[in-house]
C-alpha cells in the first residue's frame, strides 16, 4: 500500500533514464521494507506487553 502511494506521488516523465528508474525502485522498496519492519516491531512489543499483563494477572 505504501509503495503505491509513494509511486503515485513520485510520477516522473516517461522518458526517465533507466538508472534513475532503478534507484527510484530501490528507494521505494527500501521505504516499504522499513515501514514493514517498524510495524512488525510495534506488533511484537505489543504482544510482549500483553503477555506480561497476563502473567501478572495469573499470579
């Protein structure tokens, strides 16, 4: 989803150089991966916190 938004916001002339297109695609892939890693880390922290709460409640 983020890649689609970024692509829509960074439309370039159709006569783009292949090297520029390569770097644009690499940048978009890196941004998408960074977002994915960030959300995965948040999700994992949330799971850990929920488990800690469950453990405290069961004591």
